[in-house]
């Protein structure tokens, strides 16, 4: 899948994978050593995450049903739990630093294809 921040006119990921089954959502990024540029994990449904047992920080976008960013967290560190974002329908996990590099922020409209 490809993820575009339509508001900012930038590509967030060229190679996004969707975790929509219970097993894939539970596994998430566990076991990976990093996310490469252009990679992302989309977790559906999801409105809160944890990073226990992860080995690297990630950027996180919480997104609502209309594909608008509800919250953006830069460099979400390992061994953390996010708060619950009740308006979020899914989460996009990205390489650390991408939110800042693309100026992605709450309210931005995303496109996923």
C-alpha cells in the first residue's frame, strides 16, 4: 500500500503493510530491527499501542475513519504505552523522524491506496 499526506503533498510510505487480523495486530513490529524508509505498518482497528519488546523508536499517526490524523507522536520509544485515542480508527507506524521531516500533524488528510 501507498500512504500519502494529501494536506502536505508528501508520500509517507511506498511499502505499507496492513495488520488487520488478531495475530498480525498482536505481532505488529515485534521481531523487526528497524523500519526502513518507505515502510509502514497500518494497524486496523486500533486506537492505542504499546512498544514493549520493540528494539527501536517509531513515529505514530492515529487516524480516524475519514482518514484524518487525530494525533501524531514522534519517536515513540520502546517499552511505552500510548493513551487511548477514542476518535482513532487505525494507527500508522512509521520510521522515527518521518513526522518531523514531513510536517505531518493532527488534522492532515491522508490517502491510502
